[in-house]
C-alpha cells in the first residue's frame, strides 16, 4: 500500500509571519489526518521558523529548490540540500515547471539536485509535466518520459525508494483547468510503467506519484479514486489553511 502524500507548494507567497500563522491554523485542522503524509513548502526564509513551530506535529516541511552543488563554496545565493536539512526540513521540490520555464532548470540539473537531496537524507519530490502544445501535438508521453529518464538517471533502487514523483501538466497549473481524473490516471500509469521498465522495477509499485494542477477541495476526491494517483501537489489552494485542510481530509 502506498501512503498518500498531500503537499502544498507555497511558491513565492507569504511573509514569515503569514507562513507561521498559516501552519499554526493548519495544525489543529489536520491533527487526526493519519491516512496521508502532509507536507508544506514555504519560501527559504521561512523554513527554519516554520520547522520550529511544527516540531512533533504531523506536518513535514519541504524547500522548493536546492543547489546542484553539495559542498559549501562560492556559489552566491545558492542553498545546499545539507543547509535545507539543517533547518529541519525533510523534503525538497525539484524541477517544478516554473523553475524549468523561467529559471533554466534542465533534466540534468534536476538529476544533480535529486542526488544532492538523497545524499543529505532528504526526500526529493521530482516534478515532470508537459506544456499545452506538447499535449495537443500528441507528445505528452514522450516529454514526460524524457524528463523522467533525465531526472532519475543513475539512481539506485534504494534512491528510488526515497523519491516522490509529481506529475504536473503545465497547462493545468494555476489555470483552473484540472486534468480529468482519467487523463491524470493515464499519465500516472504511464509513469509507473516507465519506472517498472527501468532498473527500478521492484520499486515501481511503491513510488508515490502525485498529481498537481488546479487541485481544489472540489476535485481532490475524484482524483484520489484513481489507482495510480497517490496524492497531490497543491499550489493556490494550499495557501489558505482551511482549503488545504479540506484537501488533506478528502476522505
Ligand atoms: P495550482 O494548484 O495553483 O494549479 O499549482 C500547482 C502547482 O504548481 C503545485 O506545484
């Protein structure tokens, strides 16, 4: 059985006080939610304070990016996986489409960052997903397969046990246009098939694959009924504690 993961990506939203207020409001709303793992991803500047407030709670904290370099060094403005771990965070979102589109993230950097996370003992949430024109021209599966091959290059079976995949079709992010549960399921099954064809065959059945793109309290239940959807990576609807808690408590 794969334990579902509901993760909130706060992107570049919330000042420190707002981030703390949101998690303090969220905490009691999901205190009994043992059916899934709950993760929130604030901005770097809020990581440490939010982690301190959540010590002993059932909410885990993710960063939204990390450096490719693992050693400390002259890399102005970069934050290493080890430094993220040092804040108390346990997860890192890697290769989000906004990083790929606007910050030159490539499959190669996604791979290096994933390895850096794993080496530091963090869980990597590796994002993949096609653009609208790629879907419309029938290339969605090829694009996702290429992204996966690059991101997961030379990862071992034990590495694979510590990653989470997030399928986020770019056309569904922040647009209110969710993939239908069937469309999402089709891609998730495809991703699992790719995993099983690689060396990671024994873990293909255990890797959690999250769906992201306009997930809301109104559509989470239908998405979660699909066999290969193991949770959600939520943007806009994770910013309010109440709506995020409704998503977490979809059952
Ligand atoms: P929305 O839920 O706002 O569409 O964002 C999805 C996302 O990008 C999560 O990483």
